[in-house]
C-alpha cells in the first residue's frame, strides 16, 4: 500500500473539503507512528513501523481524525486527544469496518478469539457481578453505621480504605441495577449518568461493543447553537473581567512593594562592590580580568582648576577561540570521509571546505534565454546525453562508462560549454546589432539611426530573453522535472527563487536544473545560482551533483551548505525523486517531480554516497 492509496481510502471513509496530503517518511520511529501538521495539513506516516497494512491504516485514520477536527473546529492549542477526538476516531474506525476498508482480524487467530471470550464472559462479567454485590453491601453498611452512631465517611476512609468517589459509584451500580455483563469499568460510566433514558441508551451502546469515549460523547448534553454575536460578546466580557482583576492585583503588588523596606543585602552588595573594585583593578595576574576602579570626584584647586583622576582602563572585549578543522587522513580530492560511523549517523564527514565559483554571467535566466534557440537546445540535450563533446569517448547514457560524477567534473564541463555558447551568442548578437545600427544610419540619418538602432539592438540582443523576462520559471521544451520542495533547516528555499530553468530529459533520463536565488542577509541583498545535474545511473537511481555560483562568496548560505554534500545518490520511486538528509546542524529535503511517471509506487529510500566510495 502506498501513500496515494492510503489517501484514497481515507476519502472513501469520509470526505474532506480541506485539501491534505499523505507522506511516507520511509523511517522507523520509537516515539510515534505518525504525525499531523495542522499548518500544512500534512499527514506523516513512519511506514517502517508497520509490518502489515492494517496497522498502518489504523494510524492513518488516527491522523486523519486530527485533520477532520481541524477542518470542523479550526486549529486549537492545548490538549488534542480529547474525548471528542477519541469519539470521532472510533466513529471513523466503525465506518471503515462497515465499508470493508479496515477490520480487526481476530478470526485469523483462534487462540485470540478464545481468550477474548474468556475475558468477556468469565472475568469482566464476574467482576461486574462482584462489584454490584459490593454496592448492595455498602448500602446496607450505610444503614448500620447510622444505627450504631458511626460516621459512614470515616468507615469508608479508615476501615474499608476505599476512595469515597469509588464507593459512591459502586452503590449507584447496585441502586440503578446496571447490567453486570458490561464489566465494572463500563458499569461505572453508566452509573454516573443521572438521566434514566440516557443511562439506558448508554447500556445499549456498550452492549453493541462501542468504546467508552464514543458512549460518553453520544449521551452527553449537546450544546445548542449559540448566536455568533452573543458568543463573541460573552467572550469579550470574560476578557474584560480578567483584565480588571489582573490590574487590581498589579496595583496591590505595587503598593506592597512600595511599603516594604529595602533589603539590607542590597547595601551590603554595593559596599562590597566598592571595596573590591580597587583590588580587582590592581590585580594584573595572568588570566585575570581587570575591573576598572570607580573614579573619584574631581578636586577643585585654589586657582579654580579641576584636578581630574586618571581615566580607568578600557575593558577589552574577550577573545574567542575559533575551532579549526583538522584535515582528514582519508584519501579524497574533496575531503570527504567514507564508510565511518559519522556518515552512518548522518554527519556529512567534511574536512576541507569547498570553494564556490563566483558568478560570471551564466545563470538560470540566461540559460533559459539560450535554450529558446533550437540549435542551442539541441546542444544542451547532447551535453546531457553524451560527453563526446566534452573530451570523453563514452556517452553519459552508457552507465558503465561513468558511475559517479567525481568532484563534479561532468557538471563543470557542461557549464563550461554553456559559458562558451553564451559568449559566442553574445558576440553574434553584438555583430547583428552593429549591422542593424549601420543600416539604419545610412537610410534615415542620425536621429532615425538612434531609434532604429535601439529597436534593432532590442531585437537582436534579447533573442529568446524577452519571452522569459516576465516569467519566473522557464522550462525547456518537454522539461524533465519540476522542483516541488527545497527545504533547508526548516527554511523553504523555493520561496527565495526568482528564476528557475529545467532542461528536457536526455535519452537516459538525465536533466539539468538551474535556479537563481535572491535573499537578504545582514541588510545586504545577495544573489546566487545553483545547478543540479540529475544523472540517471541506473533504472531507478539518480546521482545529483550540485554547482554553486555566488557573488560575493557566502559560506553561510543554505545552498552553500547543501553544495558541501554534493554528490548524492538517490533512488527514484514513481514520478518522485526525494532526498532527505539530517545531521546535528543541517537538515535538507529535496523533491523533484518527474514529468514521465514510472510504474513503481511509494517513496524511495535515500542514500548519502561519497564520490570516492
């Protein structure tokens, strides 16, 4: 069962007018089986926790109950597993059973069926009979205590050592003649219902095998629909009364503090501070922080001049030691550690810091403009599908020829060829612009030449660019994929992207994705361009290599931290390429949706692979 099938089953159980999503995390968790995010309406299921689909569906219905209550009642803070929640949850389980979508498969275990029958008929029923008989005896003891002049409450507390509330409930069970086959716990629920009709209805519901939360919610008094305006006015009055009460209490505290004498400790503190300050100022021992002495009041001399004491020394700011990274002894041009426990626990294992390349004119927007030309688009597809033009003899489509993009060499060569193509295109456009200006000058004179020249320059210089100037996303003809999510440390980087580009898929499914990002840091606006080369190395396996262009270099950028992890190996499932990475200081979620859908379903497992491994 995959996530799409789970969502379809949930909608069959009960329709929802609020859009939601179901996501398999591909993880196993010891704390929870699932989670519902009310802000994004996302149901997360730790599918590795379950061995059968029936268990997974139980958790899915549990989280779907949170979604339905969020839709009906709105988002609420505080306790979420209320009696209303459990009642609604059990109601959805019952509906799922009636529609054959979920079941408690006890029939597959005859031993469990026999044990269940023993618990119900022998243990619970006999327990109910005993507690009902105890209620009869307690009622009789109440009468005898009154005749003997003994306080019944003291008899319950210190003779029988029973809680008073429990004793009262047990007496009600006998007085109301509650059916013992319900079991003692269900009998308590019924006995605490004062209304005879509702008490009888509760008994019937328990006999029909409904849960206690469902029974309580079914028989409780339903609040009548209140006028919205009256409801808000009542809430306003409650808040006003609370404010008045708090203001009165604040005034009392201020008066009390004003009347209280100052604690002698304060005088002692300032006296000691005055006494110790000169000693601290004279202490020049190594590693001691110098505290300047409190300056004295200036003395006025006979001549009227003021003799000022020397100024106290300036306190120097503390010097913080910077932690230096030690080079790893493991071999690797990129300084990545392989096959150790740090990699297994989620650490990136970096020892050397990569240097990102400064921007040199090639970004996602210019790449999109270049791809508007069919010849350039053909060249881009050829670069993705073969490295014959890059100085190699084996095509990228041949998996055995190049299993890993070691050090990002393939992506570097592709970008180098695209930069050459950009320079050639710019030179050609400048030549065409100059010819157009000369032609316009010869025919119309200087005034007309300026006008026609500008028009010609705009026509030649913006070939393919005007079509994308007002479009934040440019996709090549038959684009291979679209970026669904790029979240780093909880920050959705996709929101900062001002322009994106995706190439068409190569013969083997590889594609190039570019994204221009603009963001603000320390009051300055910064720009960077990221390239993702998604190379299909096997049938359901992609290797993602990243290149980053920045101006100026910013090692604190989220994309720079992601760039440090490149390359990574990710398995494709269905039409999704999903990669999740989590370490102590970095968490990344990257999702591409492919245009061509595979037959497989479900989410993939993710592997962080060293280029040298």
